[in-house]
């Protein structure tokens, strides 16, 4: 299984356009600290990749990842077509998108796919699909340009990511929190936000991707213990960070994100897991955005680390 980390920041990215907090100021002064919105790319087959979430940074994320660059299709060599025809330069290895939730930071990039020649395949749970279609009206927005084809993401047994069946994807429900624009709509369900369990059928290797984690449920515990690599919500270092930063009066857990450290944190749980564990979806207030912060040393002692933009994970 091959994964490409396209981004590791929470909403607004790092730096955030309207913020001069120490984290954002540090990222402006030191461009190496910049982080794009959290997203992942999963290789489903030869020259076929699925994006996990479609962020506002989608075009830049594709440009920063050579495996996702457009070009001649598989088996066409240099791209020269039959005599008298121009070479195919519009083949894209991006085969589709899997959504973990309906938040704006994970869906607005769908609009950037309007140039897709053969349409856009989107895999999502039913409430996420309905929110994007009816709340954001992205289907109606894209229809004049390219068709959108939906497949429903479910828990076990899930579904093949692509027609080849090389990668299987299943949802692990983690939160009933819906985006603000969808308030009062849709069912009360914990599939508004899910973790993705990705399984390579040929090898049995697995990865668990959870950029937002509101509760450490029994289902999530089981999935995390049975996987080779867990990439999990690292939005806030501790529960009081959002209040201390002064942008809200709600704690991290009240905002739908388990913190990294502290009694309610995920670090002590992840440290007990057998697989590789990485954090993603860092808020601009999180000290982990600074590579020299002492918190990285604490993570290292627990056997944990922060994922980096551009990181390649091979399982």
C-alpha cells in the first residue's frame, strides 16, 4: 500500500490568512513550517489514485506530488496519438475522492475538479453526500462542467476503492458533529465524520486515517489495534489550548477533537498500539507546528510523531 500525505493542517492551513498568532507568524518567517490542509492520496492501482478529502489546497497539493501529475494515459508511451491526432495531455491519475466528513475544509476542493474530463467519482457516507449535494449544491455547481458520480461509504464490509479491487475502504464512525451549514438537516448519526480503514487486499496491510476524532470508541480502538499505520487527529495539543489561544470559550473536546496530551488525550492510547502512529490536522495554535517545540520530544519518547506534508508511507 502506498500513501502520499498531501497536507497536515487543520482549517485555514498554516499560516492562516487572517491570523498573526505565534504559529502563523512563525510559518510566515520560516516557510518550511507551512502546512497545507490535511489530506491524503491512496494508490488504488497503476496510475490510479484517490484523494482523501478535497481541500482548498487541492491544486497545489497535486502539483507538489509528481505521481498525481497529468500526462499521457497508461500504455500510451510518449503520448503520441494516431496519425493526424494530437497526443492525449489531459489524462489524470486522480481517479476520485473519498470524504471523511462534509466540512468546508474537506469539500471545497471538489469545485477545483470541474475540469475533470471523465467526471468526478466521490465516495462518502449518506449524510455527508446529502450535505454536499443539498447544502453546498456542489452537484448543481459542477454539472454544467463535469458529472459527479457518488458511491456510498459504509462500515464493514465497506467497498472496493477502485474497480481493480486492490484497496478496500470502510468507514469507522467517529462523530455526530455536522458542519455549521448543515445545522438542523439530515439524520442524527455518528457517520457525519468517519475514520477510513484502508486495506490492501493482496497483502492484508492496513492504514487508519482519522483527521477528526471526537471520541475514542470501541470500534475505533479495535480498528486502531488491527492496523499497520494510524494517522490521527492532532488538532490541539491539550484540551485547554483553544481557550488559552483566545479564539473560543470551548475546549478541544467540546469542539469535537480529542487533544494529543492530557487525561483525555490520544497519545497514551496510541503509545500502546503495535502499528506506526502519526498525527495530522494540526491547528495553527498547536505548538507541534514548530519543529523545535519541546512537545516533539515528548511524542518521540512515546514512540509517536507528526506527519509531514509530502511524506510517502509505504506499507
